[in-house]
C-alpha cells in the first residue's frame, strides 16, 4: 500500500486547526470552496472541484487532536479504500500537523500529483491560520495545465 505524508508547523492553536478540519466553513477556507456535510462521526463530507470530487466519511474525531476520514465515493478511483488522517500536537507556540493519506492501492503518477497537491493544501492551512487567508480550489496553486 502506498501513502502520502506531510508535516507542517502552524502558528496557531490546535483548536484553530481542528475547526478548519471539521466544519464546512473551515474546510472551504483551505481545500475547496465547494464543501458541504462536515460534522460528527458518520457525516459524509462532499468536496467538489468544478463539479466533481471526492466524498469522505468522518470516522474518528478527537477534539483538537485527531481527524480521520475514509473515502466513501467512487471518484477518484485511485482513492477507493483510502483514509486521511490529521494528527494535531501543540508544541510551544505552534501546532504540528501530521497528515497522512494512506491505503492507496498502488504508487502511480496520480499519487505523485496528489502528494504535491496535498503539500500545497497543507500550506493553505498554514496560511489560513497565520494570515487569515488560505488558497482553496479554485484559487490554489496549479501544478499542471489540466487543472
């Protein structure tokens, strides 16, 4: 199984980051502006990128510490069965965000693309907390001409 991992330090509290990961308003500030369905464990979050996009079931929440989602849709097919984990640890004046997107069926060019995009979106979380402005889709950094 393949996995994407990123680690960033964010100049804010774990509570601030947790809110960005668990509410429609928060998620729309850093990943995609078209987000709906965030909530308690069992909720299905719909993320849309120009019409289509992935759905994730919220499978675990520990306030200010951990957020875990399981891919629950059919798009994109390479994400079938994958999970996303955000672990939050306050460390002095920052919060460390350890991100994993794991249980990919195989390593591929699409995994490499998604790894780069996840890095961009992790920096969007950082910017959102530190400057008040993230870069969610469609205003994110594009890495090729097909986006």
